[in-house]
């Protein structure tokens, strides 16, 4: 059941982090930090607080967020150790159903990307299908590091937007 923003605002930090701690993949510290900004007037205000926290990090912190993301169709998917959110997102975009050619292309390009940039390729899987993801991965391997750091963070925010929407009603209050 989705909560309204008043319910979110009333949560003690333990529950706030339990429920919303993975809106940025494996980065509950972000959720825990923005709890201080309650009460949020709307879901959009909560999302903005998360976004501002991320933007205020040094570049190393932004890269750290990217490094907390599992590869698409990578070893965590193979071993069944993805977070629930990531598993659903990857399944929805066909990452669990690649043919052998697509799987080896994905593995090779993910590796190339990581070697070039030192962080993984991140894209909002819910907004793409597998052909699209492979095309983007291949194209983005050609970018500069700073461009990719910023692109990856944009994608983190899109993923966060959709995860928040699945947990919190969008109505305003107060
Ligand atoms: N690497 C990467 O993009 N991972 C992710 N993307 C997404 O939508 N969910 C993820 O876990």
C-alpha cells in the first residue's frame, strides 16, 4: 500500500530508512540524511531534497553512488543477489532474457565501460528495452568521464523518481 506524504513525515527515522532506504540503490545514507528535512510538503519536495543532497556531494561521492549499482545483466542477476527493486527493473527491461549473443555483448561492453570510467554503466532500466540499453551502453562508452559521471547521476535520479512513486502517493498536503 502506498503511503501519503503525511504518513511519510510522521515516520521515525528507523522506519523511514527501512521503507525508503533503497530509493537510491544501496545508498540508505541518502535517505537517512534527508529525514532531517521533514516535513516535506509533497513527494516532489522529498525527491528534491534527495536530488539536492546528491548534487552537493563531491565528484568522488557521486562516483561512489554509481559504484553501488549492480551491473545490468551482471553477476548479481545471475546469482539472484540483486535488491528486489533492481531485480524487478532488470526483469522488466528484459535483462534476464538475453540471448547468448546479447548476453556476451552486454558483458563485454559493461566491462569496457567500467575499465574506461572506474564506475558502472547506469541507466533507468524501466525506461528502456534491451535493444535500447545495448545501443546506449555502446554509445556512452565513447563519452568523456565527466560527461558519463553526470549522465549516470541523471539516470540514478530517474530510477529514484520511479521507486519513490511506487512507495508514496503523489498528492500534495499541508
Ligand atoms: N547498472 C544499472 O543501471 N542498474 C540499474 N538500473 C536500474 O534501473 N536498476 C538498476 O539496478
